[in-house]
C-alpha cells in the first residue's frame, strides 16, 4: 500500500469526510530537502468533514495528525493540510 493510500484510508476511517483529496506532490520537490528518488514524501490533503465544525484551524490539524498516527507522520517529510467543514 502506498503512503497516499494509507493517508486516505486513515482519514476516511477517522472523519467520514464529504470531500477527501490526497495528492502526492513529491515530484515537484525534486532537488529540495526531503526528496528521495522513488519515495513518497510530500503530500497535500484537502478534507471536508462535519467533525471539524467546532474546531479551530490548529485543532483540525492536530486531529488529522492524530488520525494518521506518529508512525506514518514520521515517514512523511511534508504534509500540507486544508481541513474545513
């Protein structure tokens, strides 16, 4: 299973989102820190879920990180999160 697929699976399970887009943006970081040929390392996540309704932006980001878990987060160099209702 790819990291992109792991991210999608964990976020679907945790938030039952109305919208979920996980984009592997690794290739656009070629030559930058954290880039390794053939390794997924940079991701953009757009997620919309009612569970975020009463959360601040920071709380939403913390919830996404918690849902992904420390082990998976540790294997990702960069994660851009756009979380809203």
